[in-house]
């Protein structure tokens, strides 16, 4: 998940020290060893390598193996150093990196969540390091909740402990948003009460998030109970009014040219349009771009035939805000009566459209 990777990067930033050149004629100090580990972990792969290339993985694997040796050296010479918790944090990050790349873990290694737990429980570990370790453990455990390997209630207990110990952490809003999303997916009956309670939170950002979610959920409920009202002037100058498309099936596509998954999906959407437009399919794009020239170029280069809404506001787009769109691409399907019947189309697009066309 996107939050997971961002929070992991935050740990690197907080746990690092400035690079100190090791003296060739003396044994490295704890600070120098830690700096060398940091240097390896922050090394950028050559620009010619892409994440899906074997050479990219091999580059990271070499750095991980070099860091392993430095970590072992640190433990051997400085087992009681106060910096041992910083080193343990890097070790946990290396385990996460290996796991995400499908690389084998070192024999006898503990799970990264256990290493983070050690840091959290360490009375002599710096508070910011314990705070970041707690955040990292929660994001890792959220994956386990989604995979049904950990009960949501257990994760919520860890979150409550985190919020008590680190009430001012800048990561708390993101963690609480993760909780809201998991409850929405796994225990939706509980969501209204949770949002109502969060709306009373003394943290203004958390309270605002909950209130926005309450309003967007209300808007989504209304969206799927009556015909959609959507009218605008498209980038190409045409007037778009969903009401005038009654009797057709309409696909609303929230996307952006800067969104990798959106661009990867675009050829399939064009293929679907060409296949089913003659049978009554219409598509309307809602662009989250801020650069109109970039949008127009992509439209021209890809021969996108359907109209696009553009206001240059990105994530502040009024439709995005009103309906709580928090990721793209997001697609809605509208039936011939003008009602949204699917607000999260993620697979079997052609089959779903053909079914609506047959109604």
C-alpha cells in the first residue's frame, strides 16, 4: 500500500546520521558504521535501471548484503552502543525490502514487526525512533489484517497504544485513515459510530477527515439512489450533460496523465470504448491533472475520443472532494436510467458493461 512505503521512507529519514568518512588507520566508530549502513540504504540505483528489471533487484540485493556485514560488525564491537536501536531499525527496513522483492531472508532472521517491537519497548531508544518503529509496525500489521492473518480488533489495540504513547505523531492521521478504510471493508456496520466519534477528536485534522468522510459517504449513498447530475464544458469545448445520455451506459473514469496505473490501463479502456461504443457505451473522463497542456497532449497522442472534465485543481477537484475519491484510477458505471450502480469497478469491465447494455 502507498502509506506503507511512505512511512518506511520516514524511518530512514529520522534514523539517519550525516555520513562520516571512516579513518583507514583506525577501527570504525559506532557513528561511522551507522553512517556506512545509511549510505548503502540510501544509494540510488543507476537511472538506466527500472524497478521491474532483474539488475535493479540485484543492485538492491548487493547493498542489503553489504549492510548485513556492517550490521554484524556493529553488533560484534558495539553491542551496548545507544546507536544499536538505529541499526536495528535499518535491519528491519532491510527485511521489509527483501520481502517486498521476494528475496530470501537471512537464516534465523526475525520478522520485521518483531524488530520494531523491540525498538518500541526499549526504554533507552530515542523517542522519535520508537515512534517511527510503532508506525512501521502498524503499517506492516495492516497488511496482515487485509490478508486476514490478524484480527482487526488486535490491530486497533496496537493503534490505541500508539496514539497514547505518541499523540503528536504526524503519522497519526494516516494511521487513523487506514483504520477507517479497514473498518469500511471488513466491518462496515461499525463505521458510522467510529466516524461520529472521530469527528469529535481534539486533533483538528482528524476531526476534519472524519467529517469529510461522513459527508462523502452520505453523498455516495445518494449517488446510488437517484440519477447522477453531472454537467460541464469539456476540454475540447463540448457540453457534457449526463442527463442527456439516458438510455446509454456511461463509464465515469477518474484519472490523470501523471498516474502510472491510469496510463497503463488507458489502452484497455480505449479498447473497451471501441468495442462497445456502437452498442450504447459512453465514457466521460474526470481528470485530476493540473497541467492542461499535458492532458491535451495525452488525449491527442492516444486518440482518446471521449470528453474530459478539467479544472486544474488536482485532488481538490469538486467531484473528487464531494465523493471522497482517494485513489485513481477510479471508475463508476451508470445504467441506462442514469443511476450509478458500481462506484468501484476494478475487474471484468467489459462483462459488467455488456450486462448493463442488455438491460
